[in-house]
C-alpha cells in the first residue's frame, strides 16, 4: 500500500511566490504521518518564514550550512541520511541550474548534491529527489530551462509539473507550480508497488443521464468517487488508464486519459471505441438500465394530467464486452440494497466475469467511504470499510494477483 506514514522527508523551499503552497504540502505530509524536515534557502525564507514551517512540521527548520544545532556541523550530509524522499518545492529556474551543474553554495543545493543514491559510496538505498518547478511562463519555455529539465530527467530526478494557468506576474501559461494536493498524490503514487506495470486498463465511472426533454432526464446519485479512485489506483500501480466518465464533477487523476459522456449509449460507444489493446475492463458506472424511447425535442409542458413515458432497455456494456472472444479481464460492480452475496455472485455468473465487486448502496453510493466484498471463482473476499482510494488500492491488488495466476 502507498503510505507516507512513518516516512522521513526533507522538504527544500526555494524563493518563489509558490512557496506558500509548500506550507500546505507540509501540513498534508504531517497529517499523513510523515516526519518533515524543512530546509529554506535565503530567498525561500523571504516568501514564507521559518516559524510557519516549524509550527506546521513540529520540527526545527534549517536554513544555513553553518547551523550550529547539528552537533558535527554536518547538516548538509546528515539531513538526508536515512531520509526516504528529498523534495524541492518550489524549485526556481535558478535552482534547476544549480541541480544541473552540481553547484553546492548553500545548504539545500549541497544536500541535493550529497543525497544518497543506491550503490554509490556504499549507500544501501536511494533518497529520490522530486522537484516541482515554479516560474514565469517565458522562463519555463526558454531553451535554457527546457535543456536543464531534460538533463535533470536524464539524471533520474522526478519533475512534478509544472501546471498551466494564471501566474503571479499577471501572465498566463505553463510554469505554474502544481497544487499541494497534486504533489502529495504524486508522492503517494511513487511509493505504490507497480502491480499493473505494462497493463492497459479501461474503466467506466459515475452515473449516466438519459434525456427526457432538453432540460430533464433520468439519472442516479452515483458521484463517480469510486470509479475515479479506482482509476487513480490503477495509474498509481503503473497502468495506462482510460476512464469513460458520466456526468460528474470529480477531478481527473494524474496520468489518466478521461473521456466524458452523458448517456448509456454514448458510454457504450466510447468503451467500444477504446477497447482495442486493453488488458482489463472495470465497469464501475451506475448505468441507467432504461432510457426514454423518444426524448421530446422541446420542454414537456405541464398539463395537469398523468404523464406516461415509454422506456426502452439500454445495452448492457459490461455484458457486451465480456461476451467478446477477445474480451479483456472483466471486472463488474454490483450495488445492492440487500442479499449482496447472492445478487453479486449471480451477476458474476450471468455476465461471465472474472470478478465482481459487491457493495451495499447504503455504503457505497455518493459517500467517501465504502465497504466492499470481492466475489471470484475462489469465493468471497471482504475488504474493510475505508476511504474509497484505500478500497480501490485493495481491489487493484486483488486484480493484480488474479492476473498473475492466469
Ligand atoms: O459513484 P459513487 O458515488 O462513488 O458510487 C459507487 C457505486 C455505488 C456506483 C459503485 O461502487 C457501484 O456499485 N457501481 C455499480 C452500480 C450498479 O448497480 O451496477 P448494476 O448492478 O446496475 O450493474 C452491474 C454491472 O454492470 C456494473 O459493473 C455496471 O457498470 C455494469 N452495467 C450495468 C448496466 C449497463 N447497461 N451496462 C453496464 O455496463
């Protein structure tokens, strides 16, 4: 499981306006149970003071090579000994230059140069270095910065972002530092075992919306949270992920290709168009079983009389995919209000699925927590109630173990 709990992290902060996001990142890391040592450059300290980081991390903050608090005056070496991750958030264009050339003219750049790398000078394990660039778009796009970033990637550093959008200078474009939550998610993902490496996974998520007229329709209260959590867990596990999403407001997980659809027919078309080459298909969507036979072209007017609407069945996307001769490994979901084991197992057999994830609607629909039971040919495997991302990681581990024995 990906967990930052108990990890020792050194967080370097250089001089950019995005430094305020590092304070939030510190909070997230500490909340997750990590121990965070913050190292400020002189310029970084101009944007957010040491007191803020000290309060958020609950630990001393380091700024100088000559700090006398380290008994052997070796802060530049000792801080990363035994550390699990070294981060530079934000990293200015100038700091990237220092990293490229191995400059060591302050505590943070010296720490980066001296970070342990497995097999080098007897180090048993890596202390990977993650860098989140933040700068004006022209600085980011300049050939010099692009050359530097390419070099740093070649040197094995992990470059996070940057994103695109409004910049502190008033301009708009690439170079904006990722949000703290995005950086946190990337760090968690880096710790996940790559159980689905070289696998391609296609998922559906969310509800569908079946139009009655231009303003009304039939839908359900699926939020998309379970499907998006599973897409993220698959991506964290190293899979190439395509997510066909009904109308939801969820944020697309990093590295996931998202296709938005509205109706069941559109969802089916998108799934079939993207099915080629997929190793796994996971149907999380709560697809409407029926749609209005003839949606009205104009808004249906109130008449005071009873109104009957003819419904016709929608195609069953999962059953159609699973019945193909070239079907990928198919995983279905079953949301039931009672008799979970009986109905879920019934769906598994009826649709010829390797695995069905059963949940009670009162547990799974809409909320942040879910409790599921996995049904496969070997029996029922309950997973404890947890945040949907945690549950999703458990489902991914089960899928990976089934794939490994096929
Ligand atoms: O989105 P959330 O708020 O996080 O909620 C998550 C969830 C409760 C929607 C999810 O965990 C879940 O259980 N999804 C399946 C919902 C369901 O009841 O499916 P079903 O029993 O109608 O269908 C069984 C399976 O066939 C499902 O995998 C479904 O995606 C698939 N199906 C169903 C009908 C259809 N026309 N096409 C399909 O592919």
